[in-house]
């Protein structure tokens, strides 16, 4: 798949284990190449990314770049050893979790991360009140979410997918620009609604991806659709 390199690439930030690490325009990648690109990725997940390149979203937190690289290199090494994609992912997640734990202890001097209430209180930065409804939308510190709860958390999530997110809440990565945040919010709202209708995550995610992709191509009416999805969630607010 060809792409406009000038639009995609922002800055090369280094070379790790024969892989070039690039900051890229994540919003442009999701709009033109694949809406499933989330914060960081590599060729073994998204074939349009050249081999021996690691892509990291340019708006992501620089303090997390080390972890993203650590994960992707561990996964690529496992695949090169002949491990299955599922096993490679599991090994990379374990390596990422161990590295985050090690760095947490170095920086904070505490072994029991889950008990650090002050850090937990810092996860939810600001409540986003533009779209009112039964579901609260919070801009969150994504690095803390990944450090404390799940390295799988990407740019957004809700209570029906992540058990650590309080009931009737959607969390959006605070580093996202406002327009990009709205696309992610639309995805999370529609996915949450479909799961409330009884669909499993896989099918709900696919449906939400279609809606997100449609509005990325035709953003007119995006705010109105978000309000519509927020109202639809009223019937499925957790109790």
C-alpha cells in the first residue's frame, strides 16, 4: 500500500535493533491507511508500515516512547524466532509490563503500585463536558492507565471493555488533539451502545470502526452524530 511519506513521517527519533523509529501523523494514518492504528505499531501488525520501521504517534507522551519501542522490539524478536502472533503478543505484553514495573519502582520507589491512591486520582485529568449524557467522558493520563492497569489501553476505552474504568465512563487519551478526540469518542460511544445491545466486543468494535471511518472521510455532522450516540447510550447506562 502506497502512502504520502511527507504527510506520514514527522521525525526520526532513533534506531533500535536495526529498526528505524519514526514519529508519524497518527490522525493522517487512521484517515488514509487504517483506522486501527493506535499510538504505535509495526509491520507485523500493519503491513503498510515498512519492515524494520517502528511508528509512534507524534502526539503521544515522549516519556512512553521507551515502552512502546520495548514492546514492539520484543514482539518482533518473538516472531523472528517462529512464535505465533498470539504468543509473540503475550511475550511482548509480559516484557512491557515488567519494564513498566521496573521503571515505576526506580522513579517512585514503591512496589505496590495499585495502592498508590494519589497516582490513581491523577489518572482522570479533566471531564469533557461538551457532549452531555448518561456517560461521563474523561480525558486521562494514558501512561498512568498503562502503568497501573493495562498496557493494552490505547487512545480510548469504556466501562464495557475495561473493568478498571468506572461504570458509565469513557476515557480518552489526553494527548489527542480535539478533532481526533471526537473521532475516538464517536467510536467508543457506538461500540459501547452495540455491546449494550448484546453484541460481543469483536462485532461491536467492527461496527464502531465503520462509523468512525465514515466520519473521518466526511466529518460534517460529526458533533451531531456524537450527541445521537450519547443519547442512545442512555438506554444502556450501567447501574
